[in-house]
């Protein structure tokens, strides 16, 4: 799932490529992708991209008094074309969800792999018309220490769940929460209100800052691979921890999983892999 550092990289790339471009066509290929109907998608035609920005994990293009809010979900991504393919866009064919073509001949696709379609696009006059944007908490990339401490202290959730709750803290997902907790040497099952918020904030700033630097300036086609190379524990179950050499362990759920180092994070104990709230002893 694209998280804050990857979406920031997309924002930077599109600001240098798309800002100033005028939309020639906007072709929908996956009906479920578009969550709004007024204004219609055709309202983009003839408008110029004025800015590209981000709220949490949402990518937003501003075109005059309209905003195209793109939420990429778990398997969504953006593909840039210096020259848009000449083949016609057909509804329901493959991963393509939306193609935006500019008068210059360039453009981009929004794609989503797999059969489960959770990515979304909304064309609105104000980004806050999109509930996920309106309800987003403080941005993980700029939150101050006092606000962060209040967010963690005010929830009874586990620290892992608190970090990925977009209403508490916008921008972090499954991958970087694993990385942050590894750097902070915290169990993902630790109660959020019981951890040292300054310690977690320092780890979060370090992880996100390093990831942003590594991805900055990369084209969309290279961002995912670069993210994966930079991950130390997430997605690396069975590999040695880069800090202590212990085999990285995993907790699997119905539709996701988390990875951690038993030595660095849980005092040598392995977490239950059966949706339990305790450590195996």
C-alpha cells in the first residue's frame, strides 16, 4: 500500500511533469473506481493542473476550482506516460482504472492490481467532501510532539493499530509502522497509551525521513522497488534482523500481516499468530 513517503514522491514527480498541463481526455476503465458523479469526470477536459498535493495517503490534483482526489488503497498505483498509448481505453479490461491524457501527449494511468478493487477517485470542489480526507488526523510527516503525545495517550489501541489509524495519524500504513516499531524496539502489541511518545516520534521521524530521501526524484515506475529495498523488517519474515541477526517473525491475519524482531522488540518472545492479545510464554 502506498504510504506517506511514496505518495510524497508521486507528488514531487507530478509537480514537475503535470503542473501546467491541460487535460484533453479523462477515460474511466473501472466503474467502481469513481465515487462521485457531480461534477462529471468530463468536467476535467480543458482544465489545467495547477497543483499536486497530498493529505495522508491521498494524492490530490488541483485543476481550477476542482480537485481530483485519488486514494490508491493496497494495490493501486500511478503510471506516467511521456506519450499516452494510442489504444482506446475499454471498461473493465485489466488493472487500468483511469487514464488522464494531456494536450501535450503526456498523461497518467491509475491502476489497481488484483480482482478486489478498493482504490477510489473523487472529483470534488473541495477535498474535504471526501470523508477519508475530512476525517484524516494530523499528518505523520509534520505532527508536533504535543499533538502526537495526545493522540497516543488518548487511545486504548495497540501501538501498531494506533500508528495506522488514519483518524489519529495520517500517512502511515502497514509497512512503515513495522519499520517504526522496529527502530523504536517496541512490540506491535504494546498499548499505545503506555509507550514513551517522544521515543516513538523520534523513530517515526527517522524512518519517514530516510524513506522520503531515498524515494525523492524517482519516477513512479521505480518507487515501489526502492521502497522495498529500504525496508528492514516489513515483508522480510524468515530473514535475519539487520540489527541483531535474529530471524524476523510474523503475525498473520485474514487479510494482512505484520513483521517484527523477537530479540529487538519483544524480549525474545514470539507473538501469538492467532489473533490473541497476549504473548506466547
